[in-house]
C-alpha cells in the first residue's frame, strides 16, 4: 500500500500562496531515514501521471480561478531554487467542476493526473517536494483539500 499524502499528513506543511506569483502551497518532507517515490503511472485510468484530487478554495469559500496554474517542484540541499518535476497544468477546471469523489471515479481520473518529467520522482529525507500554484487569489487551507493518489506514492527506508 502507498503512503498517504494529503493536506492532513504529518509530513506535509501547508502555506498560503502569494497571489500572482508561483509559490508553494504544500511542502512534503519525508521522515528521517525514509524516501518517497512518486510514480508517473498508476493502475487507475489510461493516461500517464499521478492523480491528484483537490478542492481548492479561497477565504470566502469560493473555488480558485480556473486559470490557476498547478505544478509539482522539488528542491535538494544546496539548490538555490525549486525545479519543476511535473508539467504545469494551467487550467484547474476538473477540480472546479467535479467533487473529489467524482475526480476519483474511473471516468474522470485521467483528467486529474499531473504528468511527471520522467518515470518517477524520488524525494529523500533531505529533499523537499512542493505543490506550487499561481493564482490571482490566495488559497485558504481551512476551506481546501488536496490528496495524492495513494497507489502512486511509495515510502521506503533509505
């Protein structure tokens, strides 16, 4: 079974984005002595990528704008900046038009996939993986949810 990564996970830190700039809203740091591998292929659906299910809202409870950009980035020790490890999604309409249960269904799961740059992304306990967004409004985590598809995340000892 895969590692559970979501807005409530113990290895996750949530942040408010800076409107108009690409900024991390979720950072993931594996526990000491472990490594997390994010796979680009999961058993659900046909398209490549990792399904990420989300309900992203602002402080008023309204969905973030459809043109919000969403990308996964990584940072290793000594790196001056984050490196994209997925293709950027510049339209979050699937997250706006479907509930999380609908996003997880066989009919819609391919639309939730974020395609990685390579077969997998390895995140060691000294590295940091981030979900970054660029939006005209700030995310409010008390109104938002985000889940990585569990079958696409493996944790192992380093």
